[in-house]
C-alpha cells in the first residue's frame, strides 16, 4: 500500500527500496506506492489507522495520497466497504496512540461523511459557550476522545466517548445552541449505528448508556437520591460493575473534554462509585428476616438504598 511498507532486505543485508520508503520514513510521510492504491477502499481506513499509530511521531499524509483518497471517496469507492472491515479498522484505531488522527484523516478525505455521517455532522453544530468554551460539537467530541485516551486504554471506553453526543447532530437549528433531550436521541442513534456497522454488543451497550446518561454524571451531586438509585439501576451498576466503571470513565472524559476542564477536580466519579457501594451494601438477608418478601422486599431494598444515599449526599465531602 505505502512506500514505507514496500521495503525488503536481500541476502547480503542490503535494503531493496524501489519506492524510496526509507526516505519517507526519515521524513515521516505516508505515501501510496502507485495508483493501484485506488483499487481497494480499505486502504483509506488503513492509512487513517496508520495515522492513529504514528501521528505522535510527526507523520503526515503526502498531498498526492490525500488527493487520491479524496478522489476515491468522490468516485463512491468507500460506499462499497462492508461493515465488518470498517469496524475492524476502527477498533484497531481506537487502540492506537492517537485515535483522533484516525477520525481527522477520514474527515479530511471525506470518508467520514460516508462511513459515519452521524459523527461527521457534529462539526459546525454550536453548544452554549458557558459550558463549552470550544463551542463546536465536533471539536468537543475530539477533545473528549483525547481525554478518554488519557484516562483509559480500553477501546470500549474510547468508542463510548466518541459517540456520546450524536444526538446534538439532530437538534433543529432554531434551537441552537441548546440541545434539549439530546441524550435520548443520541442513544437511539448509537443503537442504529452499531446495528449498521455490526458492532459487538459490549461496545454497543456501553456507548448507548453513555449517550443516554452522561449528563447524570455531570449533575451527580444535584440529583435526588431516588434519581441516583434509578440511574444506578438503569446502568446495571450492581450486576455489571466493570461496565459501570467504564461508563464513569467515558463520562469523565466528556466532562474534561473542554478547554480549562482537563485537570480540574471532578468529584462526580467518586460520588457515583460511593453511591454504588452504599446501595449495594444493603443487607438483603436482614430485610428478609424482618419479614419482607417478593414485591415488598424489592420496594424495601430500594427505599433503604435511597435513604443510605441521602445520608451520603448530606455528608459527602470530595477529596
């Protein structure tokens, strides 16, 4: 595909480098070998993934290669990509050093609009400057992905961070810069995207919940105790604590993905973790011994959890 890959070594140890790939390595350039590059649209995804791997070393794409990629998109080549190949390359890119470079590359050649239009349309969508000094939703999304990479090397967390605000792309322009109920809209869009690209269930479930409940993370200390318990239930925090922890990381990345918020103290994650521990610590056997059964038991468990979290909210002091 690329000159940096079209290099061999002969029996005497000499490099066989007919396309000057060694020079391109030295100059940190990704360049296609020939026009045959255009025969396979997967190569667009691969060069974007290479950027995710090597952008931090200063690599860039040769102008003529970017032009060829743009021509391939215009010719409809990307439309022929099968979902499995798109997801395979995206998943690999999310595990690389700089996944934002993968998205930036696809945007630059026009492929993102064909592959993931629900994400591509976020650029140019404004948000309230009071909460989002960066204003543009697309810029915010890239900042969130950067923070997710700082917080976790788990591609599931990074994927959830990438798709958390898709609902803002469907807000009517007359409502801008507000985005009322974008969480529910976004969660529905995530499900459709994951179905179209045949994304594994564990990625889908975390991304859907992150889109739907990320504002609950922001407002953690303002929520009623009953709402906290309901949120924990809907996030399945008691049965799937590992996924709940991934949700908290993705939501924290969202909170930090704004200028000036990258390193500030955020007590919300600690509060939600303590709330989950407090709620899970209810002694169910003791309630059974007290005579509660069936529906009454379920109601008493929930009531006790609410009371415990009320006390936590009254005494909670973030570090």
